[in-house]
């Protein structure tokens, strides 16, 4: 006797496999609202290497462009493994806050996991008072230590530009 899988079971199996494969990607950015969600959303976008989304949290076009340029230059060699909030110090009755983040990353050719400490000042901007509203980062993103040592070596003439 020849055994066949009924058509409806094959379709059900194909659907289950498709859903399993679709679930393998990074989760989408959570839709959060409120004053406290901006730093969390920034950390989430940075962790999942969604640099264009993370850049929207900078108040200055110059800081936003510098952030994007920095990460575009490193995108093929950089892997971010974790971003966490270490310290949050509200000021001005909650209208600004000083934040310390730690970001664990690996930057090729090194195989070592490193931690970048990121000090930020976030200020709440009212709608209409600025181009953008909500909590925004008012400080530039720091350079990676590897970038700084490479630029020093280029300036000394030990590496090609």
C-alpha cells in the first residue's frame, strides 16, 4: 500500500516552516510612548544595528550626520552584542537627564569583546519649539578607541590613510 501525506497537511507544514523562518530575524522596534521611552528606543535601535533609526534621537544635524558617518564606515566590521543603561540622573525637574550607557561590541580584525562607555545628555524639546520634539540627545556620540588609535597612526605616518 502506497502512503501519501494529504494535501492539507503539506500546506500546514509549509505554513509552519515559513512562520518559523520569519521569526528568526531581529524583533521590530517596539512602539513605545512617553518621556522615558526615548533612551530605551535608542538603545534598542543601536543594539540591533539600526543606525538610521538611532540617529533620529540626536538633536543636532551635525551630531546625527557624524553618528551615521561613523557607523557606516564601521558597518562591515562592527558587531554590537549588548547596549545597557548604567546610570540615569534626571535634572531640571525631569526635563533633562544625564545618561551613561555601556555598549559591548566586537570590531574586526580583533576577536575581543570590548565595552564602550557612552555619556549622553538628553533634553526634552516641546513640539513647535524645535524641529523635533521629545527627549533628544544633545551630545555627540564618542569615537571608538580603535578609531582614535588609527587616526593617530595615520597622522604620524605609520599607516596609509
